C-alpha cells in the first residue's frame, strides 16, 4: 500500500513540475496590463519667504510658504531633511491653542482639525491649507499615528509659518 502511494505521489509531483510553470507563465502572459495612474500634478507656485526649520520629535522639517499661481488658497511645501524617526506621520492644520486640554491623546477628534495628508519621505510635498488659514492664528501639527502622540507644532499666521 505504501509503494502505491509513493508511486502516485511521484507521478503527481512530476506532473506538477511540468504543468505548474506552464500554467503560471500562461497566466502572466494573458493578464491585462495595469492602467497607468497619472502622478498628481504639482501646481506652479512661488515661495513667499525662505523655509522655516521645524525641529520635531520625528526629525527636522522645513516648511516653506507658497503662493500657488492663479489661486488664493494658502499653501506650504513640507520636506523632511532626514528620514522621519516615527511611524505613520500625519500632518494636520488646526486652530486650537497650544495650551488647550483637547490637544492630548485624542488629537484629531475635533471637527475643526483638517488632515493635510501623510508627512513622509525626503521629497518636498506641496500642501494646500484650508481657506480659513488666511485669517489669523492657526498651527500645523505633526501627529504619529503609530505612537499616538503629538510630535510637534508650528504656529502659522495667515498661513505663513513662524518659528515656534
């Protein structure tokens, strides 16, 4: 009985060695090409002031205020000068004061906080601020989703950063 099972097993494996690469190769050749996704276009912009260096718990960040050509919404360019030292970094815009009690563990729980996107990599990233950023005091906040903590806060005045 064992001899019959071993013989059947040997035949099955010999067939698999021949058929499996042929099936995989045919499947790869028959698949449809993936559609190309266009890279997001970076709007034409000009720097309004030199970049402000922001020391955070995740690394050194440079924030440069921009004026997007043909648009009145304030924007910034964000770039890490070194590899970020914290996982899952998110960049938020908020009107909350630095000393408010709601800045603790549940940071992005207030509806007025606006998620600007992930803050990762050394490549510069252009971020549009909410229209409300033009009028008065606000702040950029760097939040680590992995550590669930605020890593840094940069005050903004009319959408322009100034040293914290």
